[in-house]
């Protein structure tokens, strides 16, 4: 609401005593004291203890308050009473059925009618469904497969040939599905060697090296894979998009690995001469073979 001011009232500018501030000796000290008293008042309000206890009562954790045992007992008694009444009613119904006086007398002259449940229409419908199911079963047994496994294998082989012709980079060495030993290039497979291949189980083909290195001052992607016996080496030139491969037999593989110690050192010995990929330590291997022969003697 609005207060109506008297026109005869004196304004603050007129020097009225009611609008004067409390006289203090030092304004800064007075402001500091007022601030201190305000903080003290707020601290008292924060630390004030309530007269009414609003915390949860201690009896809330008692088991008989969480679970209504009396209600559960009344419900279980009610269910037991219903079961007794049902058993009693069932016994009375069985007694009525077995008692001759309460049953409907049947004349011996009436025919025994064996009526199909559902009538004749339902019987014919079930017979039709059974005939259709038998006909479908015969068709399924006589049906020929639409997919031919041999055609799939031929298509996969042709797609592999197309892949090797059109891919920009040569496909990497793949793992062999069967344990087939690698035979030396240019060497004839004798009967003893064939017997060794059959008797000695081969390990699965695994990669032992795959990295880019310089061969004849040109970068090549070198990959090495072995089945535990022979060593397959491939070098791919990304600039000319040419791949060169080399196959090392088991005996030479063991000699080279014994001389170099690891496959990274073997890769450093690779050289490209023309279109062939060669290893450049024939003299070292000859010296190693001579040392072995001297040791055997």
C-alpha cells in the first residue's frame, strides 16, 4: 500500500534529527565491528540445535515392523481353508458320480454313438492337413540341392585367378590349409624324400618376418614364411610393382639360420640380380659346410 506523506513533515534535507546516522568515532572500525557481529549471528544460527527431533526413530530397523507376520499368518490360514473346502467339494462330487441313485439311468436299447470331437467337418479338415504334410515330406525327400559344392569351388578358384591378375599389389602369402612340405626348386623328389615328407608331419605355415627394407638402394616389402622346414621369401617392389620370390630348402634353411642367428639378419643378405632374388653369402655357407665336414671327420 502507499503511504500518504504529510505536507507539513520536514524533509531530510531540512535537518530533521530522525534521519541522522548513529554517530561513530571511526567509520572503518564501526563497519568492521558490524561485520564481526553479523558473522557471529550467522554462526549462532548455523549451530542452533532444533527443539524438535526430526531424525528417523530407532524402531524403524526392527524386524517385526518391516515384515507383517500376522498378516502373512492370516493369509496362509485362508489358503489352507480354501484347500480344505476344495477337497471336500471334490469328494462330494466323486461320491455323487459313483452313487447310482444320483446318476441318470441309461437304457440298454440305445446305440453307442462314437461321435468325433468337433463333428465331421473337423475330422475331414484334420485328414486333409495330414495328407498335405505327407505330400510335403515326400517332396522334401525327393528334392535335389540347388547349390553345388563343386561349382562353388571352381568359382572360388577362378576368382582367385582374377584377383591375382587385376590387383594393384601382389597378394600376401597365405597360410596353407594342409600340412604339405615345401620341396626345393629345381630338385627332383626322390623316393626317400617322398617317404620323409609322408612320415614327417609339417607345421602350419607361419610368418617370421614382414617389413620394408632397402635392397640395392631400393625399398622392398620383404616377407618370410616357414612351415618349420623350408623357407619362402618374397620381395615386392612398390615402384615397379614387381614381386620376386625365393624358396630355400630345409638343409640350406638350417645353415643360413645358424650363420645369421635370426631372420632379420637373413633379410639383410638379400640381393636382386636381374629378375632373381638371391642370398649373398655363398662363401660363408661353404665355409660352414667345410667346418661341419671337418668336425664329422
